[in-house]
C-alpha cells in the first residue's frame, strides 16, 4: 500500500517538473523565454468573447532574429532582428484559446510558445417561476 | 394555519439548503422553463392592448409597452415586482416564499408601479403624469401594499399549477389572499397556445380596503375567477409574437360596491416581444 502511494507521488512529481520546465523554456526547450500577460481570460456566464490587451515579452541570452505570431491569426505578426529581448502589446478579441509562438525569421522553427487560455464560468440553470396567475406569464 | 405554512416552507428551505444544490438537474439550457442563474432577463413587448377598469368613471388602461424584468439567483429571485426565495426547485414541484404587491390598487392609481410595468409609453404619456381617474366616493388613499406567503407550483406533463397563500405584510389592511391558477397547453407545437383558469380569494379586510365605504358599504370576502388564453409564436432569435386575452369576474362583494360599475375586468394584448 505504501509502495503504491509512493509510486503515485513520484509520477505526480515527474509531471509537475515536466510542466514547469515546459512553461519556463517553451515547447522546444530553447533558452528563449516568452511570457504573456494575462495568461488566462475568464468569461462570465453571459459572455462569449474575451476582449483584452495582451502583453508579450521575450528574453534571450543571445541576440536573435525572430517573429512573434499567433497560431491561426495571420493578421498578427511582429518581427525583431538582432535583439535579445522584445515586447509587444496588442488588443485582441477571441473566443478560443490562443497560441503565441516565437519563430525564427523564416517562420519555420518554433523557438518558444505560450498559450492564452479561456476559462468559461460554469453556467448554472434553474427553473423559471411558473406563474399562470400573472396575466403576462 | 398561515404560520404553519410559513414554518413548513422554512423547514423545507433548511432541508434544501443542506443539499449541494437545488434539484434542477433537468435544466441545462436557457428555455421556456429554465433560466440562467445570476443573469438579468429583460424583455419588452410592444403592441396594442387594454385593461378595463371596473371603477365608476375608471379609465381603461392602454397597454402599449410592456416591460418584463427578472433575475434568478440560486434560490432568490426577482420577477417584475414580485420577489421570492425558492426552498425547493424540482422538475415537478417548486416551493417558495414570495412577496407580491396588492393587485387592486392599479384601478385607483394610474401611477401604480404595476401600471408602470405594463405601460411605459402609452398615448396619454408616461404613467404618473396622468392624474388618477376620478373616483367619486370614497375619496381616500389606497397605499401600496405587499402580500407575502408560501407559493407552491407544479408542472405535471406541461400542466402548470400555482397556489399562493398570502397575507398583507405592509400594515395597511392585514388581509389575506389566496391565488390559484392552472394552465393547460392546448397546442404543443412551435406555436404555443395555452389556456388558464384561476381563482383569487380575498378576505373581507382586503375587499373593504379597496372597495369598502365605511358606514355605507362593507362587504365580506370575495372570489374572483378568471379565464386566460395565450398564444405565442417564435419569430426569430429573441423575437416572438404574443396574444393574451383574460376575463376576470368580480364577485358581488366587489361588484356591489358603490364605487364599482362593472363586475368584470377584461385584459387583452397583442404584440411583439423582444428578449434582450
């Protein structure tokens, strides 16, 4: 029994470490770091779209020539040549998760990526009042 | 008896509060029967209609713009001028404590909130700008009153029933009122056609508060049966056509009053409803 618990804890730790490494270094494990603010947009029960200004910051120990793009949004693209850091702010309206990617200048290799996720507030329902005594119901 | 009913509802509320949520598990979408928790619901009906006024020299009330506002919390709700606390919210039965304004004041004051809610912009201008209809006798105020008490509703295969046992709680007449109604779906197609019959019982205290003339006319309790027909046809997203006609018969306890000229109230409205 104790062995089983320990094994499960070990698996959880491994997943946590992997997640932290992925979050810190991007998908490819490169040293370029990409950060988004905000990282989550919460929709109220009566909302269908997020509308917010997103700030993207990237840092690299070396000078890089790269571009920031959003997967599936060809209208958004910002490039830097021989920079070790960069910032970009953009107002976005979206209804699904967005994946921000830093790619090389040829837009072939993903150097780092971060997701801006949407969390939808759980919509709860209840019965409407039944009021046949009321003339308008 | 009334205190016993209140105690029963409060006991049901206590029991229900211990449950993780109301038993509204059959509600999973905004529909005719279900509503989103925590959201204001506003709709506006624009059309043509009238509600007759049974008082001597009473002016009929034109119905042109009819707003409807409601808000439902997990248990608390606002339904136009009614407020309620739902103790049990089941698929078939619902038990609430409600507070609802006294109805009859609408015939004495055009500016009554219940009239504002059914006529924001009639041909005679905003409600309240029009002076009260002349009521020759007696000339005394009828204050805004609220009645409170338990409400039981049920939905049995589309047949909807309602049973309210209310007492005046604002200290103006201390009367009691029982409101009952049952609604039958006549057509279950996209076009909803329903018929409802109902009965209102008012204690002598309420009847005399509105229709009594001290020393001249004092009555006992009154029964007021009504028949309502309603037609609703969806027209597109957020829009529907509605037609409503209701006939309410006033008991002799009310109709025999010297300030009452008609023993009935007729209401009719046809118009387009938009839900925002």
